[in-house]
C-alpha cells in the first residue's frame, strides 16, 4: 500500500514505479566522494546501497490531493516496456497499479508536474493521464534539443497536439497550499513542488537531491548534472 502524509486537507502519497541498480558504479556518479562520505551516506539511507556496494534506485512519483479534489501528480516514472528509459531502467514500471492501490483514477489527475525531462521521470506522461495538463519550465523545454533530442517527437509533440502541454516561467501557484518552484541545477529547468498546510511543509525535490551523500556534503559534484 502506498505511503501517505496528510497536511491539513492535503494528502501527499508516495508511489513506486519500480526499483533497481544504477547503471554505473556509484563512485563514478560522485567521483570526488571519499570512503568517509559513503559511510556517512549509507548510515543516512541504508536502503540505497546493495551488498556488493551498488547504488540502488527507487523510482517514485507523488500524488498531491486536497480532499476528494483533482490530483496533481509529480513526475511520471520510468514508464511501460517501450519507454525511453528501457535501455537502463527496470521497465515496465508499476505506476498504474500503485495509483489503483492508492484509490486514484488516472482520469482524476488534472496536472502532471514533470520535474525535469530525464527519461526516468517522464515514462507514463501523456496517454495514461488524458485529462491532465503537463507542466514544464520554459528553460527545460528550451534546453531539450541540446541534451535530449529524442524527446520532442516522443513526448512534447504529442502533448502539444493534444493541448496538454503547459509551459511556465519560474515559480507558479498550482492550488491553495501547493506551489511550483523553479529549482535549476540538475537541469536548467528543473522544478520542485512545495506543499504547505497547518504550519507543515513537504518539498518534493525531483532530482535536486538524488542521493544522501549530497546531505553529507552538498558541494560534491554529481556526474549527471546538465546545468
């Protein structure tokens, strides 16, 4: 059963689309990390390392909903068997089953926030959510051809044709207590979602934070940043 947290009338539900090892040794992903860094990170998040010292990834999306209102989905996972992430991620993902387990009909999703356009975050975007606008930062769209020339035809063109692509500039209010924040760094148009209610906050960070080692030392460079 997916795990949820409630802030006032807003429920944030964590949804798993799959899990598996990273495609390269974790020391190559963070080339400046020391053994002391890794030991501290593994204490913070022991589930992110395997017995043979590989980085274990959990591919997540998050559903944000006030009462019985429309759903905002943050990220769209690794996707089906033929998704763009198929070359390295454990497809097919299980997001449709996770939504069902959480009592969420994909037709009730009215907004899909894509934190950025890496393939493990956009897999189920589009047809699974026929009533949803898909939100991207303009800076992310502008950088797309440079970093991911395969994505426009597979993702953006169909969304535009269906009238389901919404491009925003900077911070944007999505609903009472739910705000979109432009958080560049991982990619030029990376965005996060801040949920606030009753003096509580939840920040859904996408890949602004990818590993606990970045909490140990925020200055460590990650090899897969594009900004």
